[in-house]
C-alpha cells in the first residue's frame, strides 16, 4: 500500500511533536514548582509514536491513550490547557479537578477513552468498542497502546485473543521503550521482537522504527485501513527508548549511560527536522513560524491554567454516581433488520473445517511466511534480499518488518 504525505501534513506532524515536547518541558517546570498535583510521566524520545499513530486515524475512530501518549491527545484535538489544568487539578480541567494525572477522555466528540491504570486492561475495552462499531455498522477502528512490560499481563493476552477471534478492528501499538520501570525488556521477554507474540493469535504484526515519525505514520495508516476493511486486529511494535525515568521521582540510574547516548543520537524530533530540511519541505522561516505559534499558544494556555481556580469543596460529592447526568445510546449506521431474524438466522450447528485434524494441516494466512521491508523517511519501501536478512537483522537498521 503506497502511503504518502502532503507538505501540510508533514508540517502538522512536526507541529504536534514539537508541541508535545514543549508542553512536557513546561510541565516538568510546574512539577518542580509543586504545581503538579499527581505524578508526571515523560514521553521524551517517544513523541513520534504517539503522534504518528494517532495521525493515521480518522475523526470517527476511537483511541485510548496511556500515560506517555500526550501527543495522541493533541492530535485528537485536546489543547495544552486541557492537559495542564488536568495535571494541576484545576476546576477548569476535563475532570473538574477530580484527577491530577492523565485519567480523562471524551466519549461524545473526540472518541477518546480514559486511560486505565491497570496495564493491559484497555485492550479488551477497545476490543469491545471495535466490536460495537462493527455491530452498529460504523466502520470505525479502535487504537490503544501498551508498553513492553504491559505485554506480560494476562489482560494483554486475553484482549488480543478476543480481538483475533472476533476479527475486531483493533490496532494495538507496543511501545517498546526498553524498560518496564527498572527492568530491561530482555529480562522479562526472551524474544527479539515483541511483535512475534501476534503469531500465537494468528494475526499480522509490524515492527517499526519508533523514532521515525514518517515510518510510524505509514505503518499505522496501512494497519488502520487493513482493520477497517475487515481483516481483523493488527499488532505494531515500535522500538524506541524511554529517555527519562519511569516518572519524575525516578532518576533512572539503573540505565547504562551509553544506552542514553545511543538513543539521544536518534532523537525523533531532531531526525524529523533534518528530514524536512533535506527534503526541502520547509525553510528557516517556516520553522520559526511554527515554533512561534507553539510558544504563543502554550504561554496563553499556561496563563489560563495558572489563573484557574481549584475545585470547590462541595464538588466532592457530585458525579460519584450517574443520576441522569448524561445518556448513552447506540448510534446505528446500518439497518437493524440485518441483525434480527430472518436475515440473521443461522443453523445452531457449528461448522468445523478440518475437524481439528493434524494431518495435512495448512499454515494459517496470518502466520504465513514473513516478509521484510526497509522503510525510509521519504516514504519509499525497499524489499530486503532474503540472503541479507540475517545480516540486516543483526545490524538492526531502521525498518518495518511486516508479518502478513
């Protein structure tokens, strides 16, 4: 699938990545001033994943972010003031000051499900949303993220298996940032690629350079369209590096300094700026204008957040239970007659294709022979030579491996 970006889209990717980083840098300053109420989790070095994946979605699609996916929220239409007031527990925040971290969403307009602290639990939830969308004829795609450590949870496996069996339109991104808190990924998983876990459920997967925003977008867009066409769920592993500790209280002294230096040289924002310059997609004036817009908007929203009041005491007893404060109903986009007899009637007898036999069993399509492509920032894909695959894998270049 050939996927290209217009110049305006290239510049939008830069805008969201740079805004993501500038916003988090401001939040670090607020945290040190004791103005951030809850924890603060940095996505430094991972901005290309949040932005590139969410940018592949359409407005009708749904996403559920994790703690390091502020970039995805920005792409979906949230403003810096929403994120600032939320972390400062201000009355003007999306949760009216009742939560001091990232637990907020928008079910009506932006189609964003609030993060769930229990790792992996968003996957079965988003599988359910994808299934509901199919049932209602909405042709939507659901997307969520999980860390390398989170792939070891039971909810991850149960959710992916449910999505596979139901052929749910789910795109699950594994952000392999090399560390599950203080545990390196190789101490919890004995495989080179976490995307290999997709084989156990008969679904396709990709491995992509998570610090190359163009490659991330292209792979995500292809996965989204495959899901939308009814091909079932897809797993994407984006390889990157968590450039700070688990949260602000963690100095990450357990990470080898050479590892930080290795990944610092592959900073996604620096790489993308060089790509835009080399591809003549912008000039110094264009960059300065975008940077000035970010600084202006961020300063305006910071002033709004700092001047916003804290929630009134009486708010504590409100919103605990739903007492007619909102209504939730199905948005039907297909005739209901398709789902009731006689059109939906089937015989109450299962059809088993091979009776579970072992003899002459063919390998399922989703677990078929692996193909590998190398992806470059210019959007071109170059098939890897079979004889050179092992050598290329050892060198670990920026690439997208597609398992169809």
